[in-house]
C-alpha cells in the first residue's frame, strides 16, 4: 500500500478520523506497531500538502496544510519537561524514522525546538537556538556513527563546540553543556528499537556462522580469512581486470598527432548507414511524438512553443520521408494540413497561418520524398487560391461555373469570415510562395514528378467535383458553401484552380 492508501484504510475502518489531531494521536500511540519510516514521511510532508483534493477544505480536516497540522499536534503530545536536550531529541525521534531530505528534517526539528523551548523556558534564550543546536546534534550523530566515514575524518569535540559558537542569540552556550551533549551522543547514538534488534540479530547470526564454520573445520576460517577479506580480494581482482582492459584500449589508440587517411576504411559504427539507426528509433517514437506535438500546438498561444512544435513537424516529416516510412509521413503531413484550418470555417489565428507557411516550406524543400503526401498539400494550396480571391473582393470561380450562381451577399457571416481569413492569409503568405511550390518541381526526379502529377490530377478532379476539403477538414468541420440542389457537385461547387496549373 502507498502512504495515502494506508491512511485511507485506517480511516475507512474506523481506526481514526480525517482529523489532524486524531491522526497525530493514532501515529503517536501506535508507533511501536506502525512502520516508523512511513510515520516520518507523514510528519515531514510539505507545508501546503493536502490529504483531500477539495478546494477550500479545512487544514484540520484534510485541506492544504493538513500534514503540517499533524506534525504540530504530534509535537504537542510529547512531554520534554526537565529532560536534557539530547534526551529530548532521543524521545522525540523514538516514534518515527527521520526522513532523509534536509527540508523535511528542518520542519520536524523546528517543531521539536518550539515544543522543547516552551516546556523548558530557562534552557535556551529562543527556539531558534534550540533549532540550530538540534540540527547540529542530528548531523553529529550521523558523523560519529556512520560506518562509511573514516575515524580520522569524524567530528571532534573541539569542532562541535566551534560549530555551535554564537548560536544563543549571538552569545555562546556553556562549553560544558555542548561537551556533555557530544560525549553522550558518542557513547549512545540515536537509534530506533527496530534497528537495535536487527543489529543484535545480525550479530547473533554472524557468531553462529563463525562457530558453524569452525565446527566443520573450514580451513580459511581457521586461518582468519573472513567474509570481509574475501570481499576485498574479489574487489582487488575486479579492479585489476578493469585496469588491464583499459590498458589494452589505450594501446590500440593511434599515436598522438597521427590522422587516419581519408581512404582508410572505417572499422567502427560509421560503417552503419545512419538510416539503419534512425529508422527503428523513429518507428518507436513517432506515434507518441505526433500526439504530443498536436496536443501542445492545439492548446498553446506562445509563439516560441508554436515555433518549436512546427520545427518538430518539419523534422518528423523529413525523417519519415527519407526513411521510406509512408504511414508516419502521411500522418504528420495530414495533421499539419488540418492545423491550417483551411478545410473548415473558423477564424484563423496566427498559428494557423504559420502552419500554412510551414506546409508550403515542406513542399518546396522536401517535395522529392513526399509521394502521396502531396495530396493534402495541394488541397491546402487550392483553398489558399480561393481565399486570395475572396480577399481581393472577387468571387471564386465556382460562382461562374455553377448553373445557378450562389448568393455572395456580404451579410452572409460565412462569406464574411472567409473574406477576413483571406485578408489575413494574403497579408502573411505571398502568392510568390505558392508559385514557388509549382516552379520548384522542375528539380524533382522522374519518380518525384510522377508522384506530384498524380496527386495534382486527383486534386483537380476533386475541384471539378466541388469537394477539395475532404482530406484536410478536421472533425466537425463545416463547409464554406452549401450544396447546390440539383447541381451534381459537392459542397463548394466546381473549380479549376489546380487544373490551370
């Protein structure tokens, strides 16, 4: 169980109520049976941590600051009256394991210092003195009794006295008081009952193992080779093997200053084509990547983040195109085309126009490898041509090709939005950029030209049928113009923009 799940179990089964004071009572009274590490985690929680996610909840009943209130009530239940300072810390820490994070130790020891000073007003001039000394005592206990610290590097009594000079509101505490704390901690470290029992058990087992070994007359044991010596011997052998391997690597290196000939064949990873490395990696990541890019691009209004997302689309299209990953390429291109909103009727934002510019840039630079992904790009270009006519105050060609021309009343809100979008696009996307998409196709290979022409023909047929938005309209998108009854054409009416290209 997690910490919260465990507390919920006790609350649901009536062992305690969702109340800070009652939880402090429960933790204090049952410290011998509960996990002391988890008790320490409860007491060390962040000051604004809440137990229930309810806005405006009372801190005493699970709202923000609940765990800080538990720590407060836990400290209030302790009686430090008349105790030596280090004995007070020993009593305070007997019910839980102090967390490892310094900030949590700070909060817990600050509460101890407050309670100890209030119950023993004549010992220290302020609670701050008790807090500083308390933290110093915790560090002393760790320094003196941590087996990983060499004896010669452990804190001395002189260092401990020097470290605690001036902590009594600018004055010094009596040296004999500080020395007494040092000597008592040195002789009797802070430890939990469980840890003492575990050490005794381990010591007993070690003694038993030693006698068992002696009884069966194991040679190494008789001559004093214990487990620690075996461990050191194994470490020494491993170190020698590592050093030997390192020496062999250094010997294989070319002499300093020498250079490998450009004609010398490579013997390492540069023999592997980059595509063989990149493709399997991108094959695993492109699905989550497009989901992340789309989600962020949809929700953000930050220009820097929008630019980063669009760069992600460009590089993803390029990677998938050059790696012959048609599914990934088509998905990224279609997604980017939908973000232009050219396939739906809605107000265009600046990021939608940036998507248009990015899509045209992809067509110009990476057209050789787009294949069938030319289709959504050409559909977007078809809609751009239509918007440019609207922005210029002209009717789209579908008005002239229909047997019954549609109304172009300026009061039509749809027409008005199209005109506004057209003006925004016309101001940001120069027609020269659109023309460059077509003029740059002279640089395509024969295969690239075939792919481009095939998709241009398909889009031209869709224009004549009056349905050029099918591939780029988002979910729930609406068309600019209603279907003309009896015309046999799609929602937009026939057009010849792509056919003229």
